[in-house]
C-alpha cells in the first residue's frame, strides 16, 4: 500500500477510527474543531476483510482524504468573514462620519438659534451639509439679518424718543423755573411783608406764618421736580458730583437709611446722553428704594468695565413678587438703556433686590 493515506490496514480488534476528527493544518494554523463539526462530514469509507488460512486477520480500509476540501472551505470561510468584517468597518466609518457631520451641523444651527434668542444677530450660523440643514441655516441667517436691521431701527427710534423726552423735560423745567419760580417768590415776599406788617394781630400773623411755610414747601417741591426733570448740574459738576448730590437728598429724606456710594471718577468724561442715562437709572433706582423698598441699607455704584459702563443699585428691602409688572419708572429705565444698546436687569438675589444695567461706550 506504500504511503497512501487513503488505503490502510486495520488489524482485527483495533478500534474504529471512522468517527475520529479530521485534523487539517493550513498556513494560518490548525482548522478549528468547531468548523470541522460544523461541516457535518459523512462517514466515508469501505472495508475489505483480509483472511489468512481462513481466519480474518484484519481489514483493508479505503477512505479518501478530505483535508484539501476542508482547507478550501476554511479559506473561503476566512475570506468571507474578513470581507464581511471589512464591509462592516467601512459602513460604520461612513455612518460615523455622516452622523458626525449631521450632528455638527445641528449643533451649529442650535447654537445660532440660541444666540438669536438672546438678541445676538451679528454672528451668523455656519452653513453646511446636509441640504435640509443647509437650507434651515440659510433661512435662519436671513432672519438674523432682518432682525438685526429691525433691532437697529428700534434702537434708533428709542434714541429719538429718549431725546424727545429729554427735550420735553427741559422745556417743562424751564417753564417751571421761569414762571412758577417767580410766582412762588412773590407769594413768599408778600407773606413776609404781611407777617412784618401785622405784629399785633395774632390771627393774621399765624396765617402769614402758615402761608410762609406752605410757600417754602412749594419751593422745595419745585426744586425737586426741576432736578428730576432736568439735572442741569451734570454738565457743570460732572456725573460723580451730580450723583453725590442726588444721594445727599436721599439721606435727607431717609436719615435712617444707610447708603454706600461708589462712583468711578472716570465717568465724568463720558458723553452727555450716556451720562444722563446713567444719572436717570441711578435716580429712578434710588427713588424706588425710598418709596417702596422699606430698606435699611442701599448700595449705589457705577464704574467703567472695559468698553462698558456698569451701574448697580441694590437694597435689603421687601423686594417684589415674581409676577409683578414693571412700573413706569423701571420701564423708562429699560427703554433708556435699550436706546443705547445696553442691557437691563431687575432681580432678587440672596435676599437683596438689584437693578443692574450695562451701557456700551461710544454709542
């Protein structure tokens, strides 16, 4: 039989090898048993008895070799598995790249819409694929440009309104000063003359004293109204001195109120409209504290922070309810600040009430 592996001799009494596993070695290593079992190889072979002197001494077995077929199937299986794995990796890479591109585009669109919601219309959204998101980004950018133009027009209109209000305040203040002032002075002079001319008449003297007190109260009220309508001393004294004078009046009206004041001296150099806005914000904030807060302490500060003016008025008073609407004073403050492209904030924090605003320089 030579060295043939397909034909071999089996002695009588030797164990059957038909069910033994087929061992195949390949350049990639041994073929795993699970793969051979998976093939479900049939029992292939034939046995021819061998007799000597009429006695069977064994069998000649003929079983063709399946190693080559198994090797071929194993290589095909490896090739198919490798191709499937490579295809899966390629598909995953493409899907990951596509998903990343879509996610980045959606993130850019979301951030742009958030900026628009906060009022920032200058920084446009980066336009990128896919086409649906690209179209949405372009339409959002068009909306941002339109809102930017409307916002600029609105600020310009607010500046004109504020300027007209200041002009009207100035005219009313001039009329009060030029017309009401002399009349009050004349009434005061007549009251003093009446008081001096009737020293023996107690009733008439008492009436003259009461008239004199009323005139003095009217003159004081007139000065306060004039100061609220048109603080002319801003141009003469500067913003710092003007606010200090305002706070002095507040101390006279509420002696028990502790007031901390800090005004940046550099604010004396800001332009007229900006200085008037800062003064009006502080004036209205202080007035609200005196009228409504029932506070024991108030803090007033205005300072330069880079290219902005930061103003803050805070108190430890009773505060306000969350659903409370802004009054005329706060609404006017907000409109003035918006007219100069600033930001306004009215909030409660850590048991204190804050009025904050930021105004850009050079607007």
